[in-house]
C-alpha cells in the first residue's frame, strides 16, 4: 500500500466508526458530520433547514428522545460539547450525506463526502 492508500483506509475506518444503525438505516450524526466537514453543527443544521426540500425523511431525520438516549448509551462516552445540546440531533443516511455536498460546497466537504460514501459502502 502506498501512502495515499493508507491514508484513505485510515479515514474510511475512522468514519465507519461513526456510522450507527437507527430505524433500520445506516446513519451519521449531525455533529460527527460537522466535525468532519470543519463547520459548526449549528451551521450544518442551518443549511439543512434552508434547503429542507433536499432532505426527505429517507435522507435525514431528527432523533426522538428515546433514540438519542439509546444512542448515547451505545456510544458509552460522550464527546466534549455534546452534553449541552438543546435540540435533538439530526442523522443522515448515505443519500443525505451525498446531498450535503450540494449545500456545504467547500473543498473539504467534497473530499470528506468521498470518504464518507466509501465508509457507508464498506
């Protein structure tokens, strides 16, 4: 493996660890995606709300309280900054992640989307 292949494998594996099964679908949390894209979670969610027609229920949905509590217990450790959420997180399916690249149009978002889509596929 060359250096680029090793970096790709490491990035995909890191992302794969942030994919969860909720409502029978593979999803990623808004704050994990925001971190990967290098934006604030509030900014990511703001763009979703501005472009809500691009995100039907099978692309993105907001967790309910029971799902969020179950997820937190599944994660086992809370990352810094997660404890003070005022709103329940949004989650994104593979299609939702693909759509995010159209609303977060930066070089980093495009690059990360490629890694994320590969992680969903593996």
